[in-house]
């Protein structure tokens, strides 16, 4: 009789341990699913950050090209300015062009 009672205790103990293991497995499954979702969200954020980074890189490169073009224009205008300063007869060319125009065009 005691042996039957001991067997039932062992069976009950094993049943409790099995239930605890099932609960532990369910909890681990839930945690794994939650972690997968978190990883997916982080990957999406990473993709959007990379896209944003490419946009800023493109803006930066475009601005650099624009700056180079403006620097070239500045140099050209400075060269023209120096040429006009160095050639006093050319300063009056615009005045001469007005003098050569018919009076009715100047009005």
C-alpha cells in the first residue's frame, strides 16, 4: 500500500514538473516571438535610417557641386573686374553703346 502511495506521489510530482516545463516552454516561445518582432522593427528602422543617410549624402554632394560652380563664377567675375580695371577704354564701352543708339530707343 505504501508503495502505491509512493508511486502516486512520484506520478503527481512528475505531473507537476511536466506542467512547470510546459509553462516554461510557453514563456520561452512567447519571448522568442517577442524578440523576433523586436528584431524586425529594428531592421525596418535601420533601413529607414540608411535611406535617410543616402538622402543626406546626395544633398551634401549636390551642395559641393553647386559650391564649385559658384567658385568658378566668382573667379570669372573677378577676372572680368580686373580686366575692366586694367583697361580704362573698356570702361566707357557701355557709355559709347548708349551714345550710338538712336534717341527714340533710349526713351
